[in-house]
C-alpha cells in the first residue's frame, strides 16, 4: 500500500522533471520548478538520461581544480590563503610591530570589544601593571581585564 503510493509519487515527480528537462534549464532550476530536491533531480536526470543545461564550470583561482560556483578557491587553497595573509599590528606596550595570520586575527576579534593588541602575554602584563589604578571602572582596561580574565595575575 505505502509502497505503491511512494512509487506513484516518485513517478509523477519523474514526469514533472522530464517535462522541465528539455535542455534549457539547469538541474537547480528544474529542482526549483518541480519543487523537489536537487539531489533527486540529479538522480532522475542520470537514470533517465535527460538533457539539462550545465553551468560553465568554475575553477580554483590557485590550483585550477573544479569548484562550487559560490567559491573563489577550493577549500584547501582557501585555507592556505588565509594562513598566508598576515595582519600587521603594533604592540600597545612595546610599540613593536608584529604579524599574526588573518585567521588568528579573526579569532582574536570574535569576542573583542576593544581593538588593542600585544605582541606577548608579558607585554600585556606590563601594560596592565603600568596603567593599573590610573583609570576607573569604564576604562578600556576593565574590558581587557575581562577578556584576559584568569590569565594574568592581579597587580599588587
Ligand atoms: Zn585550489
Ligand atoms: Zn610588545
């Protein structure tokens, strides 16, 4: 019983897909028009050997492998490129310039309210020590302390 309903359903879907698949629509467009999943269209198109329009392929700008149309690089090259792109910052304490990777930078900024950077924990520690007590509750320092909570010793 259930089986025959499923079978007739999928047959009507197949007919619908076959109707749209006249070579002028892509699989995605057929899926939208027939209100079925793309994967289903792909299977039916394969089994029934229906003509579909294909999007011109897109290739990774770095290594040339075929990629999804929404991407610029393949996943692997994108990761490499993120690693390669460095961000230069200057340390708030020693004023030394230092670089971190873009992905690290994004990670640091994710829950940061204040854009102040230190080249090391030591510099951060001295900065806190130096300015401790000078400013009140709402200072950027308070926010920083919250950010680094537990990581540095409280100044005496
Ligand atoms: Zn690539
Ligand atoms: Zn420093």
